[in-house]
C-alpha cells in the first residue's frame, strides 16, 4: 500500500528528509573537522585520528545523502526497488562506517 502526501509518495518525503539530514551532518563534519555532531559534543573520547575520522565520516554521510536522493528518484518508478536500494545503500554505509571507525575512531 502506497500512501500519497500532497500527491507524492510517502517514500519521496522520507528520502528527502534523510538526504537533508545526511547532507547537513556530513557537511558539518567535513568543514569543521569535528565529529561532535555524530559522537556527541561532550564526548571526550580519545580518537586515533580525530580529523580523519571527521573527514572520512563526513564524506560517508555525503555519499549516503546521494544514495537517499537516488532512492527518491527510484520511488517514482518502483517503490519496491526504491526500498531495496535504500536498504542496500544503508548496509554499504554501515560497513564502511564500521571500517572507518575501527581505523580512526575512539580507542
């Protein structure tokens, strides 16, 4: 069952909100080189390399924002394919985030 909100699929709105959030958080991390928005501003974790963690994490979030926008486009064609692409994109993101966190993250 596909729900329409203002004439657009509900998946359209979910993808737009997710892309906007990922874009904002990713840009913050890349520009400020501070992972505070993701890890918590008061987190005093001892990072292996805090700047590289923020830069690579921000780039990963920007890639996830791109995947969300592709998901939005696919939602106009086929909602099942859109959901599967979103799930696959998130699983790839999670894999690379774990790899990045193990390499540069808190000890």
